C-alpha cells in the first residue's frame, strides 16, 4: 500500500463524506439535495475515477486540460467533467470541447477567448466566475469588486452562461477560518444577482478541509479531492492514462 492511501475503501470514504454533507445541511437548515459533491480527480488515475463512477458518482473536477484529456478517454461516458484550474488561453479550445462547465473564469480576456471558441464550436458554455476573496497574491481569481464591475460585460457575451461564483479559501488547519471568506462570496453572489436581475444558482466553495463550513454558508457545490481519493500522485495518474492510451 502506498503511503497516504487510506485503509478505508472508496465506498466507505464516499459514504462518510455524504453523511457529513447531510449533517452539515441539517445544522444549516438546508436540504441535502441542494448540495452537489464534486470529486476532484486531479492527480489520480483513471482506475480510481472508474471506481467512483461504478458507485454511481457522476461529477468530476480537473485542474489541467492536458491531464483531463488524457484521462477522460479511459473513463465511462457517464462521468461529467468540470474545469476548476487556471485556464491558459491556448487551452481554451480543448476546454470548451471537454468540460460541461468552466469554474475558473477570472478575466474578461479569458471570457472573450471562451466566447470565441464556443462560437466556432456552436456551443453554449456554462461558467462560474472565480473570485479571490481573500486577495491572496498566490491565487488566481477576480478581486470581488472587479467581478461586479465586469459582470454585465461578461453577461453580454452570447455564448457564455454565468451560473455563479467559485472561490478557494486560504489554506488553514482550522476550517472555521474559511467562514468569513465563504460568507463574503455568498454576499457577493447576492450583489451579482441584484445587478443581473436574475438568480445565480451555483456557489462553489469548500474542499476536503472546509466543506462543512462551505455548506453552512450556502455552498451548492463542494469540491472534494484528498478526502475521497487520498493524497494526489500525479506521476502515477499520468503514467496509467498514457499507458492505456497506447494499447
Ligand atoms: C485541488 C482542488 C480541490 C480539492 O482539494 P482537496 O483539498 O484535495 O479536497 C478543490 N478545488 C480546487 C479549485 C482545487 O484545485
């Protein structure tokens, strides 16, 4: 067994997370059906993804277009994929083709590239605006006020559908520290809805370390990697996918 790999199997890990989602929803007076669980499969091989699909799981998140592209071919067609990592403009064409949603739109320039690629592909692309709530220099994402400023311009791009907001809280061993960040994102979503005059259904916030706080603050989508799959092992993930490509 590899270090970092859990002794508990995938079915148990999934079930435990689902139970914690239900408990957090109860605390917050919400229905568990309001919260979707995304399995963040970056750094994990197709075999682990297939195991989860066999358990009936549908939604997966990937951070890199190349890695995702390689792995998707080795996974059942029932899996649904969303892009959650920083998107470079030279990868936009592939991203538009491969993902059912791009959660990491962080500039007008990127949005315009997506618009252009979507137009060529005659597709509509669902997006979230990634917001850097805490203003960390190490992270991508819109400064909150800027997202609000550009909202109507983004909304006018005909091939883009804005579904909501996404954020990553600063890393901390104390989940409670993410609460202010999540609360601010929820508040920003309300301001965006006011400006648009329409509801934004998706609030993507909360990861392995802080998803319960995310749910308590209104998350409709949580993105869980490590708690489901164990520690990430990129080399193995890519090697396995590349190997089965050659077959
Ligand atoms: C990697 C990643 C996650 C999952 O993180 P874990 O701590 O492993 O659950 C969630 N969201 C984004 C944007 C990520 O890049």
